[in-house]
């Protein structure tokens, strides 16, 4: 049954509400049926024609019929309805003109389960990403960043770091040398730096304490490439020298850094080691991040920590007083610590990579996993 | 290096099991890397740091354990029968600097035979092959107390004397491993009256060794100069258990004890008689200077106050002797086996490691000083994030290239490696391109056809006696753009082969943030690029990048099966330019007018010329002048191209009038015609 304007006899507010609701409902329903411009013209005329349109009828059947006391309220309601009718009629036209009819929309439907058009992003290299993360932990502790050359002299790579000529500790470094250096004195001979520690010396040469730096960079060793060895890898070196820096400070700093990198539940363990440029020297282990330090996983021994519950991660120590001698610091006045960590080792742990060569062959299938 | 924990029990009564002992020794600095076997045949795999030759044996580790658990350490006391008669063997040290002490002892009428099982099994547990009772005795002592010794067949020594001298020019020595070695005066030898019979501290001679026929034995235990032993070991490529210990510093005071211990073991198993006293020639005393220890310094370095009692206990158990001085000072006498301890800080380390590193508190140092970034950090970060956003994945390749590649891809003087990993990696890279091409090839060979990579790194050049390191970025791209797009998915959605202009666009994006006065592209690129499809970017007169398709011949030589594109960005030059400071410019308030120009030009007229000609008109209201469409083909004619260009005109002050726009259009048309362009109808 199409809507017809009822003749009102009851002019109470409740009765008016009900009549208005009924009218608006009809307005919306009929609007939804409009599918063409022709439909719309009929619709418009039915509601808005001067002669016998719904609005005109309202004037006659509601407003004129209303008793004196109700006239004002009925008048307001009729005005509101007039606005709404005009708005809806206009909106209906806009809708059919935009073509948004249900049929057209149906025809335009897409299979939204097809893949989107992606603009490929490049992937960060896991080693550089890890290196940046390490640097950022220390930057937040107030460390500056320093860099140094990859081809170093014997002086910076060894001598000033308290590796005397002929010291057996030099053998552990598997150094790659540049040809044609024999005519130079030993300290000037060029080699590929075997660690980032030379940057410690370069930093202390150019600034006086307090010093607080991290030095990320590439290092080289004469190691034939295989799953666990690479002739190139990366380290982050750290150095803090000031008055009153103690072994406890070294421990606290690295404990904080390891928690920042591997999560706050990680524990650290320090035990004695040997580096010519630190004394006392220490190696640092963290509780195994795979088995939570228990040494067992999935009912068997944890392979990542060889069931020990600990993973060795970095070397550190208090700066050896001999090193201060090379850079004109007074070891009686200042003290400090240094540390160095292998970035690949940490990246391997974090991402479970099983072959270090994957870092250096540019295989997109590998790199994309870090995008 | 293996050690047996059961053997440690000869010297200290350990109250704990072998696993816990391993863990606690490690935490005290005597690292047990692994454990194998059970019970008496348990073996520790040790990782002793190079500064601790004193701990490379059972007695040394037992001493550590005695300090760790505060237990007494039992002395090694050889029980020898009374010696008979006098030995007429003489020792002549001609090099007192290199051999300050030489100790020897003579045994007569011993029987050479296999070692008793207790000796043999202990050696076997350490992967040492038992040879004979006399040889095994020296080996046993090496693993027991760390002192290398040697035994000669006394009857094969000529003149009954040993001379410690430099080798003679041309002298040879067949060492125990059967190798005939040419000696030089740099070598230090033990010789008899005639010939060299041992390479000092490294290996004994073959011709004077103990055999089944040996009856009379001379035992040697000496102290050799570490540097001399190291040089000889390196020169002859002969790294032995003896050289390993001598070059790290042996115990000067242990020569007599070790000689007697070897004698005891030989006499016990092989019988025979001890002849004469021990012959102990000290050419020069090796005194270790006492060290002053100030407890305040211990606190300053370690950050915690340890009790005097504990410090005393630790050092005493390790063999140090303390004499109290004034206030908090002590004078510490260093034991003869600790050549690594020379300074106060070395003693502080001894205290710290036996106190236990983990017992020290974790604190953070107070902060002072300022934070400084590396100079180009901002520029590095900007380029890196742009490259990642442009779809290039970050890579790291080897720093070394082959000699051929160094010549092919650079004119710079290269730095060769003295001891390269391989011929393919024998030169420090002078160019990033070979590494990038290798990575592209690696992917293509594995079925990855769409690749975009970049690497930021350094190239290395020789400059006189020095090396120069220059920062570069290499980009590599091959395959399709939008490779993953489903064809027909959306209007225009399709994969298409990467072109020169894709790469050029990326390079333009990367260079755009750098402030400059002049900037242009030309085609003067290196010869490994396709001559018609490569360009160089010149900023304020300096090349900051070159890029393009790799020359087909170069690609073919590297077996690259599809076109590859490479870009090199010269950061050392680019970073001469600051990043452009961003300044807001008010948005235009008046409408822009666009005018199209459709022309045919000769191929010789590059677009750069056209743009220059239009620029020269100096029309202030010209906001942009850009090509919209280019067409070549039969309709246009050979050697010509058709180009549609669009000018955008806009004023900051007012709406442009039609007659003004018409006038500028006419100017532009005229300029284009002057260049030889023909306007299309």
C-alpha cells in the first residue's frame, strides 16, 4: 500500500511523533526504489508537487486541521518535514546521477581477494640492521659514534693496542697484509684491520677524557669462507674513559646493553679472558635466548648453547694502562673500559641464520626475509 | 689442548665433581670448553689464553684450583736414587742472552721399552701417542708441569759436550719429524762437538734421538728466549708443544725439577743408574722484579672494596709472596712461572678473577661529556632510507676482487694482498661494480630474475706509500618493474622490463636532496657501460654518479643472461654538498594555464637542448616545461622523433590574460623552430 497522508484528529505530541515517523519511513522507502531519472520525477512530484503533493496535503490535512493551541507546534513539525523531504529528494537525484544504483555497483564489483599492487620495498641487511641497533643502544647511553679506516697500520691495529712485535697474541688475529711493505718500519706497514679496536686509539689521540664512543665497522681476517667463517665481518667497539670508571661500571653497562638487545630477562655472566689491550679482561656470556638458560629444550639438550645455558657473546675489559701510554693519558688519573662484539654473531643468534655466507652473497631470497 | 681432571687430583684434593670443577675453572679464567669421557677417563678440552703458559699443564691448573677452593697444593718431589760417580758431560752456553739456563743429567744403562700402563694411558687420554719410556717421560713432564725437556742418546753425541750456539751458514739438521732442515745463523741450536743436534726449544735432532738401542741418556731442560723460539718456529713452519710454551715464556726455576722428574720416570720404568749430580749452568739470572700493590688502586679499578684477608689468600695460593709496606701498600714477589705478571694492574686482575667477576656489582658510570655523530651520518641515513624505499635491498659483498676486475673496472692504482684468500680475492676493491655484478649473477643463476640491490662501502686506492679509502654506493637492477603485478588487474597494471630511465629516475631521486649550483647529465661514462645507454651526473662540475646498462660484452663475459643496470654514486664527491635546507614556499593563489607543443625534431637534438632553449627565454611565469609523449616510427621518418611537450604558466600576482599566454606560446614555438623543430598540425 502506498503511503497516504492521514487526516489528523489527535494533535498530542505522541500522536504527532508517530505520524512523522510514518511519513519519513515512507519517504526513505520510496527513495530507495528510485532507479532512473523518470522514477525520480514521479517521486519528486508525488512528494513536492504544488498540486496535491504530500507536502501540500500536509498543509491541508495537518496544519489547517489543527486546533488553535496546537497550531504552532504542528507548524514547526511541518516545516521540519518540508526540509527533510526536499533534502531526500535532492539526495535521491544525486544518487541516481552518480550511477550508484545497486545494479551498477554490482557490475563494478571487484574480486578483492586478488593480490594488491605492491610497490616493492628494499630490505635492510640483517647485519647492518643489527649493527644499527647495537649502536643505538649505546647512543642512548650517551655514546658518540666514531669510524676509522679499514686499511690500518701495524701501529694502530697492534702496537698501540699493546701487541708488541713478535707477541704470540698477534698470531690469533689471522691478519691479511698489503704487499710491498717490507721497506717500511714495522709500525707503518699496512694491513687490513682485524678488529675495530684501532678506532679506540684514533679516538683517544684526538680527544681528551671524558671519552665515550662506539665504533661500528668492517674488519677482515685471513679465514677461508665456510658456514662459520668469513674473511669479512663486522664489529662494534666501545670505549669509555673518564675519572673513576670501574670494572663494576663495565659490567653494569654491558648487562644493560645485553638486556636492551635481547630482552630484559636475559642474564649476563663475566669470566676472565685475555686481550693485550685490556686488563683485567673478560668474556661475556648471556643466558641462552633459546632455552631461557635452562640448557634443555623440547625435551633434549639445547643445541644453541650446547646444553650449557649460556652463549658467549663478546669480549671486554678495563683499558690496559700501557694503552694510555700510547695516547698520552695519565693512567693514574683516568680509568676506563673497552668492549667489542661481533655483529654477525649477534645477527646469527637473533635470526637463527645457519650459514654466515648468506650475509655476503646478495641472495634476494635471503635478503627479502628481512624486509 | 686436553687435560685430565683425575690427574689434577695428584696435586690437590678436589672436593667437587668434574662438571662443576669445569664450570668454576672457566669462571676463574682457565676455560674448559668441553668435557668428554667418564670417571677416570674424563678429559677436559681446554682453551688457555696465550698469556697463561703456566696453566697449560696439570700442575698449573691444580694451582688455580687450590686458589679457587683455598686448598693446599702438593709439591712435585722426585725421589731419586743416590747418584754414582761424576758426569763428564760439559755444557757450553755461547749465547747467554738467548739461553740463560741449561740443565742436564746423565743416566747410564737404562732399558728403552714401552712405558708402564699408568704413564701410557694418561698420555693417550690427552691424545698423545706413547713412544718409549724415555721419550714418554719428557712428554709426561710437559703435561704434568709444563716444562718442555728433551732426551738424547748420549752415545750419539760427539765429544760428550753440548754447545748452545747460532747455527752456521749452510749447516743442516734432520729434525725428529724426519725433515732435513737448512739452518742459518738466525737459528739457535743445541750442538755436540761437531754438529747441531737440536733446534733450540722447537724440536730435537733425528740422528741423536732415543732408539731401542739406546743405553745411555742425557736429559736436557733449558730456558730459551721466547722471541728467538717464535722466529725459528715460524721460519721452519714447525709449531710444537715445546715451542708453544717457550715462546710464551717458560718457568726459569723449573729446569732442575723437570730434569729430575724425567730422570725419576726413566729410572722407575727402565732401570739404569744416575751418573753424577744435575748439571745446571746458569749463564744469566732471570729475576722477576717485585711489584707494588696499593689497595686503593684495587678499589679504584675494580669499584669494590675486597678484604685484605681475601686478597692475601688469593695471591698466596697462586704463589705470590706479599710483604706489607706502609698504609695500604704491599710489595708482591712474582713467582717464576708467571712471566705475564709484571705490573700492579696484572695483580689486580689476579685478585678480580679469583674473587669471581660475577660477584662484582653492576653499576652504570656517571655521564659527562657531549654526544657527537659522525660527520656524514645524516646524509648516509637519507640515502639509505631512499634506496630502501625505492625497492633496493641492502647488501654487503667481499671487499676483495680479482686483479683482472681491478684493471677492468678502475684506472686507480690498486692495493694487492700479501696473503690473499684466493686469486679471485687478491686485490682490495677499486670499484664496487664487480661485486655488484657478482651478486646480480648469483641471483640470476638461481632463478631470481627481478633483482634490485645496493651496497654502501669503501673502495681502496694506493696513493704513494699510503692507502686512500673512498665511500661509494653501488646499485644494481635487472628484470621487470612491477614484476609481481597481475596483468590486467587495474588500468595499466602490467610488468615491464626495467629501462635506463627507471634507473635514471632512481638516481635523480637520490641526488635531489643535495644542494648545488649546476647539475647536468652527459654520456661520458666508463667503458664498461653501454655507450648509448649510460650517463654521468655532474654536480657543480664534478661527477657524482655514473650509471646505465652494463656493456653487453662485459655482461657476456660474466655470463649475465639478461640486461643489467648499475649505478655508482661517488659519496666522497656528493658529500661535498650539503643537504638542501627545507624552506616553505607560499602556495599559488592564481590558476595555472597549460599549453601543449607538438614538434618533430632530428634525433641529434637532445631534449636537454630544447629545455635549454626554452629556459633561455627567461619567462618568469613558466613553472615547468616537460615532455609528455615521445614517438618514433614510419609516420615521423627515420632519424627523427615526434615530441609532445607541455608548458605550465602561472603568476604569483594575478590571473594570466589570454594575450599574454599567446605571446609566450609564440616565443616558445619560435625557439623550438630555431632548433630545427617542425610544428605538427
